[in-house]
C-alpha cells in the first residue's frame, strides 16, 4: 500500500512534468514559467516546494521527543514568510532579477558580489538537499526494509531526471499538486485519529510519569544505541546488551545501557520506555508543558532552540529555491497577495504535525528507544487504525512523504543547477540539464553520509547559512541606499562563511561542549546579526564603492508598476 | 470607514499610456532629480516603517505568549477537553495571528502605494 502511494506520486510527478515541458516553448518559459502563473497556483507551488521532509516527518518527530517546546518550530517555519512578505516579496519581484546572484549583480553592478552570492546559493542548496535525501532513505527503510542507501539513490535519481527533463514550467504544476498531496496526507490521518481513536492511557500524557509500552512490544535495532533505563525492566529476545550476547531474560537496572546493532528485544506491557540517551524528555508532564528542553544532550538547549528560530525566521528570505518562485508573480502587488496565501496554506499544514507527535508518544514509544522518531508519521496509521483502512492511510502518508522530498529537492536542484549553468556555462537549457545531473549526483553522494543526523538539524543548517548570507544582502540591498559593494561582499562572507564553517565542523563530528559547541551546532543567532553588522560597518567605511545610480535602482525596487517606471534591471 | 474606489490596472497597459509619463512628478522620478528622489524616498520610508511596525507587533504578541506560557508553566497545566492550553494556543490561533499580521501588512502596504500614486497623479 505504501509502495503504491509512492508510485502514484512519482508517476503523477513525471506525467505533469512532461506535460508541462510540452507547453513550454522558450528558454524563459522553461526557467521562470514566463511569469504567467496565477497567485493561487503560485502560492500552492511555493508551499509545495517549501514543505520538506523536515516539516512532513521531522516536526512530528521532534514534538514526540521534546513536547511543547517544539511547537514553536512549525510556527517559525510559517512566520519566516511573514518576514519575507514584510521585507522582500514585492520589491524583489519589481526589481525583476531571476535569481539572487542576478539581484546581487543588478543592485550592486558587481560581478564579484554575483559570484559570492552564487557560492552561497550552492552551499544553501546542497545543505538543504541533504535532509531530503535522508528523509527519502528513511522512508523507504521504514516501508520496505530496504537499506538506507537504496532510498537515497532511488529518490535522488527520480528527482534529478525529472528536473533535467521538466524544467520550471513543469515544476510549477508539480509543486502545486504536491502541496495538496502533503496537506491531505498529513491532515486526513490526523483528523481521523483525533475523531475516532481513544487510547486508554491518553490522560498519562500530561502526568508526571515516563512514557510506557501499552502492550508487550518487540523492538528491532538496526543500529547500536545507548539507552537510559529509568525503571528496572525485564528484557527477552536476541542480540547484544551491554556487550554481552543475550541468552534468556535479563533484568536491566536503572542507568545507561548499550544495545548492539541487529538486536531484537521484547519489552513487557507497561514497562517504562528506555529512551535513547539524552535525546528525549522522560517525564510526560514536563513534555506536555512549556520549556521541556532539559533531558537533552545539547549544550545550552534554550540557546540552541532560539538560534534555530532565528534561522527559520530570517532564513526563508535567503532560500534560493523559494526566491526564484517570486519571479513567477506578474507584479509586486501579486507577489504580496501570493505571500499572504502562502501564510494561510502553511498554517493549514503546520497545525497537524503536533497531532502525530503527541499520538506517537502514546502509540509508538519504541521509536524513542531506537532513536528514529523521525519515522513516527509513517508508522502511526498501521499502529492506530490497522487492517485495510490502516494500510490505505499508510499509503497516503507515504505518498505525502514522497511528495515532500520530491518537491523540495526538485526546487533546490533547479536553483543549484540554474546558478551553475548560468554562471559557469552559457546558460542554455542543455547546460542546465547537464548541471542538474552533476548537482543531483553530488547530493546523492553526500546524502548517504547524514543518516544519523536529525532532519531538523540538517534543515536548520541550510536556514542558518541563508539567514547569515543572502538575507542581509537582500534586506539591506532593498532598503538601504548606502550599501556598498565591499560592504555587501564582506557581510556575506563574514556571516555566511562562519555559518558554513560551523556547519561543516559539526557535520564532520567536531562537537565541543559548552557555549562553543552550542554556537557551532546552531550558529544563526550569532552569524546572522554579524552578517548585517559587517555589511553596515564596512559599507559606512567604503562609501566610495557604493554603486552609481542608486536612485534609479530604488525606483525599480519600490515604485508600483502602475506608475510605469518599473523596468527590468537589465534594461 | 469611507469606501475606497478600487482602481484596477494592468501594469503594461499603464506603461503604454503616453500621458502618464508627462506628469511632472513621474518625470522627476525618472530623471532622478532631487525632487523625484525625495518623493521615492518618502514611499520607501513609509513602507519600511510599516514593515517594522508589523514586525514589532509580531514580537510583542509572541513575546507575551511565550513569556506567559513559560512563567506560568502553561497556565498551571490548564486543559480544555483534555488538551493542555499550551498545545491549543501554539496551534491554530497562533497561525491565524501570523496570517492576520500578513493581511494587515498587505492592506496597509497597498494603501501606501495607492496614496503615492494619487499624489503623483495630482502633480
């Protein structure tokens, strides 16, 4: 059933993509859909592109583990668009540049700034592709039991081929379609669960007790984990516990225990769930009520959470695959209307992950023991509903998850290969296709390496780099006449490269403790303000490199089209 | 509140209309004269002020919500139909507030632009 759901989404994606490419006639059609897309369609497409594996799967997983403190996460994913509406949407559309590098060049008359912006488009795009690849690998593992790499390679190939043959016109229809697939796939099961299902232990979710297994539960470990046992528990099964092979029942005393890869353990009904060390809140009351961020191995969790929120609020403005969509609006006025629709559509989607997260804690506590809470949305339907109906819901959810990686990864791949083909090659459709294949292959290779990193941590990195590099460039470029070439370059490099370096260090496993570790693993709260600050200070010091004709550029950015002076920056 | 007349224009059609380019204010802006600059700057300032005002509203609403939830432990664990108030408040009402702020901004930003067009047309 799940496989059927996935296949339907893939086939529909290909079909709409191919139909779209037959409609497209010119290169400009191919890249920006010739700005002929209506606001409703465009808003659906923006949401389709935006709601990624981290939102579809990861948000529910985080809420399941940490509880109410994580309810801010979906809110911030939506609120980022409010900031985009306030500071970027209409002026950017009026300026008429296709991409962020175009904006950098057009606003600053500087090829150097264009190149720097392009480097960050590539960095953000690739960081953001990683969680999509991980989501794909995880989903296929949960559904078919296939190894992680199969999902990454299969989904990565589907996306790459579709982007290479479809281009943007096809993608606009595909993305709009996929938004609705995702809303239905997360909303319908959630509504069914809360309407018809009553769990006997429901009340325990707000009481000061640990999560417990409602039934005798067999848990399979496909990697080795350290778990924290809070109450003595008797295990049976096969495998390795604390380095010793299991032979017959064993009693685990409270404390830390390691469970070997490949173990299959059975825990009795009513047992307190041993949680993966330091990754979840162990007390349901603390989980349900605000700021249950303790019980968590990240240093300074409040900073980490706050920094992620900063990244989300500011990062949306700098996401290259989202920005390119704003050029498909017909004018600045429509760009605002589209963004407002986006806020509504995102609100509709993001109210649902909390339902899955909360029910996951009741029905699927074993995920807290194996450390794969990101899979909660996928496995709930069969656990809660069961039978044929459960199978159909599971198929629906799998289709939604597939839509999530397909759409976000396609958008990213277009942004990345667009930047590569226009800046390194001649910018023809052929180059675009070639670059799509290159960029897609690299994403698959790196996607294989990030299996053990939380989806939302991965996404937080992409948002953090965007918030620290392209966001200051866009906001200051749009609103401040005093921005100089050197200022813009220095700001992007300071904020963006510090954010990138922190992310890379964390990725290769440099994770010091204390404040340094907290900042390295979630740098945006420091690097985004730094990007703005450096941009302003250096601009002030280098007024000689303020580009000429700033007034004309401000006219292009801000004057309503009705006045009749708005021109494309290339004119 | 007095009803506003909605003026529906297609940008291209307007651009093609020759008479508008003759408006002195539009010529000033096109030529980036000092007077034209002042005019453009007034629009930018109005829009930026509006953006900061809405951002401040956002910060105030969610700052108060976050602080009151944190300080009272989610209003002392109060529940409605068995669901903690925290989970309800951070759900649909918060998304509605965000969309509402967006709506407020869009209405006001469009008004600023219409006022600007009116000023220019009268010149």
